[in-house]
C-alpha cells in the first residue's frame, strides 16, 4: 500500500489548488482511497473517471481536515463476460492532511449518499 502525501499542502490550499491536487491523487492512486466501501453491489471502483469535489476544509495548527465528495460508476460483476453492469455511486470521504509532512490519513467516518 502506498502512503499518500500532498507535499506543501499550505501552498496548495492558499493557491486554491486543493481540489485539483486531490483529483490528481485519485486519478493516479485510486485504490489507495477508501472507495471500495461505497460499492454496495459487490463490485469495485473504476481505475479512472472518479469525480472529486472538496466540500469543506478546516485548518488547525497541525492539520487540515477535509471532506471530499466522490462520484463514480461501480463496476458490478455479471455472469457474462460480454455484459458490463455499473452502479452510480456517490459518497463523502473525510481525510486529514498533516501540514508539515503532507501525509494523508482517511477518517473512517465516510458516508454513502
């Protein structure tokens, strides 16, 4: 498992680029995010085409606490290799980013909506 980090997070936030950088992380490391917890049909998240929207940002002296909304089409297994079934999924992930190291921790209070 890759340890995700967002170096220079203070600069990224002040430049208004947090959503863009989080989208890049999801695009390059989709399976490091807890997306599978939103898959309710026994499937898995895609490797691409995952939408990220920052819903809220809170900052204290050591960390940023961020809620992001994610949306994607869950790939649902079928008994036929010729048929692909998907299920539209939307959820929210809470994460914490250390202001010094940029390390990202996922809070397990994420919700499906």
